[in-house]
C-alpha cells in the first residue's frame, strides 16, 4: 500500500472561485454545544471543550483551509443550512458577509456563507434572515461568558469586506 494516504483537511486547495466561493471544512455541526478543532498534525478532530452555557452553535461552523487569521488559526466560517452537516465534510460555500469580532484581543472574523447547492437564492447579507444574524451575533457575544473570556463582537460586514478579509488571509502555498 505505498505511501501515506492520510487526508489532511488543511491541505485542501483554495477554491478556484475564491473569495466568492470557498471550501469550508465543517468542525462543529449546527445545534451542537461541543467544540471540536481539527488537529493538522493528527489529521483528526480533537475535542476542545463543551460550551458551559445553554447555548448551541446557530449554524454549521468550521474553517477555510489555506487561510490564517490573527489568532493563528484558519479563518472561521458559518455555513447556513436547514440541517446539521457532519463534522469533516467539505462544503463549497458562497460567501455572503463576515462578522467582525475580537477574541481575547485578537481579530477573529466569522465568515458567513451558504452551500452553493442551496436552492434559495442568496446574494448578500440582505438575503439572510435578520433574526438569524441577531442570534449569531448574540451567540458569539456571549458563548464564552462563563469561561470569563473577553469577546468583543462588532457588526456584520458586507460580502466585499469578507472577500477582502479572505484574500488577505490566504496563505501562499510556497511559504508554508
């Protein structure tokens, strides 16, 4: 069986239509209160913690391979769907906007997207239910309250701002 055939989800290529469409790796299913993070060295998901609050993730949550945010992790992404998507699934996702926030003093953007296979037509944040945007913003403002961590949630930014953030976070493959 020659060679190591282990799949490293961080090595998934940048989508050809990035930043409008990105490959999202789901780490946490919609409705979960358990936080997992992908461990590049193990090529596996590692249990990080359970949320100490009564809150659950409002959408499928993961990261965009080939990016790096100020917190040293790949850029975070929320993928809106009616149903949870299994951990480890790669979802081609259309970018709609981004939530501007800081976590413990470091920039920690949350890109918002929908699968490209979504039947309903989404063009930008105006097409997203305003209640969902408020719920998501509230979730990130308070999900670490009981851990006594400082989170500063600002506002939702449009898709052009998201495109710019994605472009600036791209890792040059020859530098890694």
